[in-house]
C-alpha cells in the first residue's frame, strides 16, 4: 500500500502495519518518517530494536531472516530495521526481502522497517520491491521542490511558535531563507531550530533571520537543470556561482545543460514526425517535474532556437575541455553561464 508522507501521522494514529518501506533521497524527511514509525511502535509495545545495514555483495541475510522470525526472551515485540544504502539487495537479498514481506502479515511480534534511497522505475517494478509494497506500507519520500520551500519553512517555524511578518515582507524573508538553504533540507531544519534557541515565540524580524541563518545551500547539477528550465535567471546565476565555489567539474555542469538541450531537440523532432507531445515525452523518458517544464517550454521553442542552442552547447563543450572559440569567453565557467542564460532566454522568445 502506497502512502503519502503527509498521510503518515493519520495512518499511524489508526494502528500499525507489520511492514514499512521508506524510499527517497531526502535524508531529513526519511529520518523523521522513520522516527514517527518508531515512536508509534514503542507506544504499541515494540520495546526492542535491531538494525542491519546491507553492505557489499556478501552480506549475510540469514541473520536478518533469523531476527525477523524470532522474538526476544525479554520483550514481546521488536522493531527490525533493514538499511540498503545502494538500493540493490542482490539475489539473496531479493529472496530474503520477499520472504520477510510474505511472512509480515502473520508475524505481529515484529515490525519491519526497510529504508532505501531513491529508486528508479525498473527497481520499483522488481519482485522484491513489489512484495514489500503488496504486503506493507510504502512511502516515497521526494525532495521539497524549490517553489514549495518557503511554505515548508513557514510551517516549521509555526510548529515552534514563530512566524515571519505578514504579506509581501514576510514572503521576501521566506524567499531569502529558502535561497540560503536550497538543496540542504537537513541544514534548513537545523537553522530553524537555531532560531527557536535565539529568539522567543512570536514574529521574527527579517534582520533577525538574516543575521542568524548561515549560507548552507548545497547545489547540484540536477537542480541547476530545473532552474534553467524554469527560466529563473537569478537562481541560475546563484547556482552556477555555488557550483563553481564547491569545485564541481565544468564538464559535469556542461553535461547537465547539454543533455536538456538534446532532449528538447529529440522531442521537437518526434513532434515534427507526427507524435503528440505527451507521447514524445514518454518516448524520451521525461516525466515528473521535468515533464511539466517541457510541456510549457516545447510549444514556444522554435526549431531555429533549438539548432542555435545545440551549436552553442557544442562550442562550450570544447571550451570546458580547453579549446578556444571566437566570440566566446575562454574561461569555462563564463562560457557555461552564457550557455545557461542563452537557454533561458530562448524559452522567452
């Protein structure tokens, strides 16, 4: 049974299932979801806990199966946690997880909690994950989208009795906060907690937040891709500055920008061949948030603009590898900025 993260507390209030699977790449929210399940389990009498981290191809799954099938001499109920950081349990692990999942319903003495990273579509279609999903509760934990981050911060502040000013001033403060912690939700949580220690409950002034909140943003090339496709020039500039400061390889940044341009070209070609936009996007394996961005961009992007972007991406590929190009900056980061800005501008044409 699949459950949304915002439904977890209500679900736990109605009673526990014997098997929970958490998967996603947002560590703070996964940690909080696991904590909520553990707290509910302890309240229900699950007084012991064992934890197993699957590391390497030679992991001994027999110990996990033994733990799942036995009760403690000193406790009626136990929590069995299985962490699989790679998301790949292997052949033995696949069989073990299926066995645990199928026996979960009849084992009310053990609550099993499986924690996984973000999984691709093929993995979620596999036998072991399907067994976990069919016999327990599955929660997919996605990162907070940048547009939703100010609201998330406001909710966290409210939970500790604090708030920003009403109206536009407060929204600017929340945007400032979001800019400072983008891509690092755990750090955002820590900064919010720090505000509770520094200031009493009530309204926080913009100056108080500016002085207290550190610049703990963590950027990656995938979020840069989202910013470019969203047409957010200021955010693109800030993220490129952050990526450069963090020492990210220029060729990796170029790959992210060029891959989106190539995908736009493939979708345009598919549409020119008579395929509807939704079909073209599925064929190019574009879905989720990026699918919505492409749906907005593709109809307004001309063939000539796509051809120019492809040529620019080819030019910048040479620059980041040490070549010179007439009319382009010799510095790789400056060339990447120009390519990113040119891409954003093409969506507005």
